[in-house]
C-alpha cells in the first residue's frame, strides 16, 4: 500500500543528496518515523549518478541487520527527483560525537571506542557475506565509504552503519570504470586510492582509520588538498598511537596497525577477525562496556545539538516545497518487493565524488606505489 511521506526537518546533506526526518503514513492511518534521502535536483539529469543512487536502493533492500540502517522504500517524485526512505535513527552520527568530545578537550574512552567499532564489525561482516536471496550467489558487497558521518548512534546505544550508496556488488547496474575511486578521500584504503581492485578488506582498513583517530583525537590522513590526502593514503605511513595517547597499550596498538596494514594480505582477513581481536582485548583487560554507556554519550551530544538548533534560522520555503513533492511520491518497489527498474545506461560524468587517481598518481610520480 502506497505510503504518504511528510517532512518534519532537514537533518543534513552533502554535494549529492540531503537527508530529512519525516513520517510515513499509510492509508490506514499508521504512522512511522523515517529518514528520507533526496537526490539533489541538479543531479537527476546525471544518469550515471542516478544509477549509483538506485544501486544503493537495490542493494539496501536486501540488508536486514541490527547494525545496518534498514531501507524501506525507493520513491520518485513527478519532477524526476529520487528519494530513499530509511529507518530513522534517533540519535547522532559518530562525527558529531567525536567533535563534541574534542570541543570539551577530551577523547572517547578506550572501551567506548572499541565497543562502537565492534558493533560496526558485526554489520559489515554480515554485508560482506550476504548472498543473493534469489540465486544464492555471494553479492561481494563492500561499503567503501566507512567514515564518521556514516555511522549512526541511537539514543538507545545502538550502532548502525548507513549509506551503502558506494557499495560494490555483482548485482550493480553501473560498474565503476577502472581507475575511478569513490568515497571520502581521508578514509580510502591504499588500494582504493591507487585505483586497484578492492574487496572487504578495504572496509577493515577504514575501521582501522577510525580506531586510530578516536584513540589519538587527531586525523590520520589529512592534508591541504584532496590530491595530497590521497598521496598520504597510498603511502599508508602510520604514526605511533602511544606517543599521542599513552593509555593505548602496545597490544591494542598492534591490533590497529594490523587493520591498517598497507597490503591487504597483511590485514585482518575479515571484519569478524578484527572484532574478535578487539573483543579479546576487552575481556583480557576486564573492561566493561555496554549500550548503556553509548546511550549516555549520545544523549549528551543531542542535548548540545538542540541548544545550537535553538539559535538556527526557521525552516525555509524550500522545505515546504519539498514536502509538497513528497506527498506525490510514487514507490519504485511493488508489493512483491521487487528491485527498482534499471535506469538508462549512459556515460555521463560530473559526480562530485568520482576521482581518477590513476591520473593523479602519474602527476605525482606514484605509478609504482
């Protein structure tokens, strides 16, 4: 049955899409809070970008795990704008949590960092090993965009990975051209930054980056320009954690360094293996941490964000116009939960996060990384 969606507030956005908090209401009057991702109108004419967006929808419909944000529906407005209707996580993202701690001159406690990454490992390991429900063949999903904004933390202490929009799977409609990299530069793996083939170990590397950054309170791969940042990633030189945070013991630092090994074969073979190593460290040190600890951190972060919103300007007319469009959405998922129809395949470039690092490598003299 077609649901009607109403926007309540804008949660955020980037160069390609924006996200709103909304309500889904069926004709029977049932209401459910949802998050609605809207492709920016200027990109709807870019069939290559739309294909990638619909890939996210097609893929996400198969992902059902406690540590992954669930997707309910894919919709299209009369003006051609696409929407993705997702589970609403009442909380904050990891980026907001980290920034609040740093603003107070603090780092997250070691056991809290480990708990958050452990939960991410569960969701990613599930996705990495997911089979096509129809054929039984492995989907070979790789998230490829693990970064603080894509990890949601709920008021109940849940940890959920969001946005598989850059995921790679055999079921993709659009296959990325060789040498083209997707994802946030500072969270790429060396192989991704070099335009090489990747697998699930690229997500292991990204989790290693998050561990390093949360333990130190600093950015690992960060430079003045994207080009310089990619060069840092490709070289993958990892500074000492203990030198910046003496509380991090050698055993724990070795776990992080193994996740950040430059060569994929030298990393943990899976997110499950990384999770096991982190869990063993917690148990061996008698460190107790539960979702209740994350709940406290999230609620403090949300309270601070609420204060900032009070000083923000009121919603604009644009939000009202978007709400009107949402009231006329047409679902692209039928009653049998079939995947969305294939979009037209055209070679249209211009997406803001498509970067040919092969050309960069030549300019930098990095052809042999």
